[in-house]
């Protein structure tokens, strides 16, 4: 078993119990644990992980911190525009709506993504990090934190609205993104400032 696969298994092994307990302790709204949905999300995570592993521009495995930060910022900016297009372009929405189909919103929704979506995001990330001259994989600690934060953004947890929402995407900000009864907004994955600058931020 490869090291990357072992790391993925280890991540899933702690993420599942951790977020199940977190949602039970501080829920946004009371909801039953949907074991079938969790199992399906895990299966989709495996499929999408295989897709991502096939997409790489072969950038070096080590890089200066400044280049990693630049790669992160560039990737998030490109991902913002791709995500926005997924909600505006009908052919892209056909795939992306899978991520918005399951309600109420819960942590495992972060893994319930169509493989075409994952492939598009992976290509975008690979190209953006290539432009910056450093892959995000040069910082394994960053990937773990980013993945965990991505799950938290979808979790059914109470999260207060604060001034930080205008700069960084939080669970309350992303919950607004998944409100299907309202117009699409909050497309950024990490930096809310992109939504602020480009006029797509909302509470």
C-alpha cells in the first residue's frame, strides 16, 4: 500500500468519528446520522481520489513557503471562477448539482462530488500551482488542514457570524452557499474576499 493511500485511509479513519461527534454535540439543526449517505460519500471519495491521482503536472516535491502560499492563493482564485461557472453554465451545473442534491447539509457532503467536478478542480489546481512554481503537495500539513476545513465547512454545526466571514470562508458562509431557496452566492473555497471583490458575497 502506497504512502499516499495510507495517509488517505488514516485521514478518513479519524475524520468520520470526529465529525459525527461534532455534529451531535453542536448541531445547526437536529438530524439523524445518515449512515447510508456516509458510506456512499466514502465510496465517492475513493473514486475521486483515484481521479485526482491521475492529474498531475509533475511539479517538484519541494518548494519555498512563499511559493506554496502563492500556489494556494492562485489555486483558490482559479477555483472561485470555476465554481462560479459551475453554477452559471448549464452543462457544468449538470455535474455540480450532485454536490447540492443532498439535504440537510452535513459533513459528508464535502465528499459527495461528481468525478467530472473533481477532475475540473484538479486540472485547475494543477495548472494554477504550476504557474506559481510550487505544488501544494510540497506541504502535506497544509493538505491535511485544508481537507479538514473543507469538511467542517459542510458540517451541520452551529457557527456564529463574525467579521472574519468577510475575509475567510466559514461554515456559516458556506451554509449560505448551499441554501437552494436563495440565489447562488459565496463561491470561494477559502478566501471570502474573492466573493466580496467580485460581488457574489452574501449572508
